[in-house]
């Protein structure tokens, strides 16, 4: 499975969009990009996933570059409840890295 | 069931003892995964089942760890001769066969403490 690189932390103002980058330069052609988040002491929560096209659901949007070497998760209107560790993962094994700790501030 | 259920939620055991951790996946999900998460780190892949068979067990740290899924539904992670370093949260996840359209659903985990 390909490895991913994410910034270790990010602050975001409540009500603003949060853009979380992820690099996955060694991704294979058939590997999906998954985003999960984990709030303290809970299991990871699925957010969104995609292969080539941009995706949107009720939680977030996923923008994947044309060469698929990077992607961005967009939380359109961050709330305090969005404070969590966000993981970008590729491949079926879901090899989690350290993720990005997102802190939403009032 | 409505979600992935893991039991027990907490387990304290003495060093050297044997423990079993149970995972009930979402009904109909053919794929099942076990992960281990140490404090302050992301989940670490252990093993992946497709149906009854272990499709990939490359993440199991050593031969003290073993997992089964005899009927393709419930899975049990077994740890022999537990060590203090085995203390972690053990997470289970399941998914439909069609990973293209469905994500993976995680349980809340079992917190194992070896004293």
C-alpha cells in the first residue's frame, strides 16, 4: 500500500472552511484514497473516499489532483465538533500514518 | 447489527495470560480488519479477512497473535502469553465486498491493559 504524508497539525476558525492536504505520490492506479477522522477515545470515523474524480458528501468534499499524487479534504464550515485527528489513507490495508490534528477554535 | 461491535470494551489482564478479543462486524460485510492503536499513534494494521480466510496477516507482530473468523462473520483476536507492550486499543473494522462504493466501518475498540 502507498504511504501518505500529512501536516502534523492545523488550526481552523469555527465557521470557516478547513482544507487538509495529503501527499500520496506512490499511489497505484487502482488504489482508492480514504479519509477518516478520530475523536479522542473513539474508533476512526469514515468521512469520504475517491479514486479519480472529486467527491462530495454531507460531511466533506475530496479533491484529487489529476495525477492522483495528492488530495485535499475540505470541511466546508468547520465546527468545534470537527476537532479531531484526520487520516488520509490509500490502499485496502488502510495503513494509517500519524494524521493531522485539526483544532477548530471559536 | 447497526454497527461493528467489539467486546469487551476494556480488558485488564496479567502478564503471561491468554486473552481473546471479539469483533461482530456489520451483517453481510465480507471483509474484516484488525488494527492496534498505541497511545498517540495512528492505528496499525494487523490482519485482514475476506470471508473465512486471512487474506493478509502481514501485520501480526509475532506468533503470539492469532485471529480466526470460522464462519465468515464474527472474528476473534487471540493473544497468548501477553506482555506489557501488548497494551493498546485493538480496533476492528468491516466493509462490504464492494470497497469501491463503501467505506470501512470501525468499532469502538477494546482497550487491553497488561499489568
